[in-house]
């Protein structure tokens, strides 16, 4: 038994026995869909493939196989044998399309409670760390990932493991448990209880334009649910969708890859025709640096790597499925493994907006524009989210409510100017409240002249009593809010001539 990466070591040992191992041994590739689904980022997955077809006795097996379009299967007369259960093996799956995966996960964890462990399958270490930190659950969380990734996370003081069980073979789960794709299949998790399982996909977390967090309903989702040999208490898939995702159809992709292979062959022919060492070296570099070669679309023998070609089609298919909730729902139902219960829930701000607000490179103007959009979309259902954002950005939410977005832009987004304008508007509103007007009219009479000192003193007393902010240097000017008034001078003394009331 060996992993694809270590297959050459086994071959070296067999060659040392000097036996015709390709005729005497049976080569069985288990979880064969991984040869397709993971070959884009684990190119060593392809190491046994060419040898596979040279064995006399061979087979591939999986609970969720992917049919591979390699002509050698047909040439060698392979058969597809399907084993179907005679009982209804479908299990309930809750599909939760949303526009904010982060917040929907938070709501779901609150709903699930703490009486059973929650296992979350999310193929993004960056996304996992964001959730753990934002939800403040680091003390109650385990992360299960590859050995290399675990080393880095341990330095950051996370609880990280590259196996699910301890040295005694006992599962070591915490209240919350995150699994990367390393644990989507080929792992048995035997528990005495049935955990709650949450699948997480995010179309906006992409790497090199490949949808590496997108879970395939017809393979990966089935495999994930099957990890728990005692079953699961609830199975939930939280995801966003993006109708702008661009994809190629199978026919378009096949044509494109054929054209790329022709281009590759033309470059190889040029390289062989080169008459100087420098030209040959240059063309070799050019060939090896093309995406077609560097990403494994061609084998070392110069033939198409059909497993990698199939992988590219899977990526395109996933992009198509994650364009709309309806397409994803249909794929789940088509798998035959699930009874799907779909309930979409859209929040007042999206994953893109959340990421932009968190990104230090987002301009202030764009940040304020996003906040205003959220302010406009506020609903009672999202009150808690709205209040959280309001606490994080108090000045701008107060500004939208008090002076409006247009005025904020007019003030060139300068915080001091915005605060001053907010105070001015709020003071003006407070100053014309009925009880304040009554107090002013109690102290001042129409058709009367008052000294500026007397006006200042009385207005300060009233404004202080009602908590109204004011500028002491110009407090007297506020009398014009209540009376038709004009300032006059008698010698060096300034006075206010009050006429008719305004209220």
C-alpha cells in the first residue's frame, strides 16, 4: 500500500527483486477520483498512471468515481462495474445559499449549539483562520490539515493536527473542528456520537482563478458525509454563488486543449530543429514555462495528460454549478445521495463587501460607499449585524443618518469636518425642540432690546440645561432661531433688537 507520491519507491523495491512485477502483481488504485480532482495541485498524483496501463492485472475503484476520458481505457477493453444499493441510502442535506458565507457560518454555529461537536469542511486555511479569529473560538477549535500546513499554523498557536486520531487511535475532536480537503476522503472517523457537519464554499476565495474551495456535490460532498462511520446528526452546506463566474463548456474546453497541444507540438518541433545550443536552451525554457506544460497538461512523454484535462473540466463544471443556487441544487439532487432542503438567506452586506472593508488597501472613498450601501439596506432581521458594523464605524453611520451621504462627500470625507457638521445639525435640531423654545420665550420678550452679554448668558444657561452643544464665541447668534432679530451698537456696546417670534 502506498500513496501516489511514494509509488516510485515501491517500484524501485520491486525492480530490486528482479521480478516481472507488471505481469505478476495486481495494481489497484483506490479513491480513483482523486487522480482527477487533485492532480492540478498534486502533480505527483499522476506518477502511477502510465505504469497503470502497463500492468496485466489492474483496476480503479471509488465510491464516487469520475469517468476519465483517456483513450487507453477503451483500447484495453476496460469495463465500468456499478454496485448499487438495494435500499434508500439518501440522507438529508440542508443547502444554504447566501451572499455572506462568513456571517451565515456564524449564525449556523449559534443555532447548532454546543452539545455536539461541529465538523466544518473548508478548503481554505486563510478562511479558516478568519472565522476562528472573528468568532473568537480559538480555544475551542481544532484544525486538521496537511503536515506542512500544520507546521506553520502551530507557530501561530493554533491547535493543529495532521491526523484525526491520537496515538491510541481515538478521535481527538474539539467543540469546533475544521478540515481541509486533505480529509475529504480516505479517512475513517469513528465516533460514538453523530456530529453536526457543515460544508463551506466561497466563490470569492479563489487561487490562480481555480475554485479550490468549491465542493463538488457529486463526489466531495458524498465523500465528506461518508467520513463519519456512525452517521451525522445534520449535514449543512453553506455557500455563496456568483452569476459572473465564467466557464467553458466541455466541448469548448476540449477544443481549447487540443489547440494548446498543437501549439506545444509546434514549439517542440522548433526546439528539435534549432541548430545552436543557445537556441535549443531558449526554446526549452519557453516550452517549460507555458501553462500547458507547467500545470501538467502534458506527460513527460509528450502525450496529453488526460487526467489533468479531466481535472480542468471539473473546474469549469464547478464554476458553472456555483453560478446560481438552482444549478447547485440540481447537481445535489442529480447525485442521488441526498434529500435536499434548500433555504437561501441573504444578508445586508456581501462577502465581497466584508472582504473589502477588511482590506487595508481599500480606499477610504470606497469604504464609505460600501458602508452607505449597507446603511441603506438595513433590515430588522439583520439588526445584530447592522449594530456590529455601526460600532465599528460609528462616525459614518451617524453621518448618514444626520447629514446624509451627499454632504459627507461634499466635505471630502474629512473626519473632523464631518464631526463638526454632525454636531452643528444635531445642535440645530435640539435647539428648536418645544421645551427649549418655551424656555427661551420665558426669558426673552419680543419687541425688546437686550445686551449681547445678557443674550449670551441666558442662552448658555438654557443650552447647558438641555445638553445642547454650542460655540461660545457665537452663542448669541442663536437668538435668530427664535426671533426676528438684528444686532445693533450703541457706542462700544453691542445689543440685540428682538422683534416678532418665529415659533
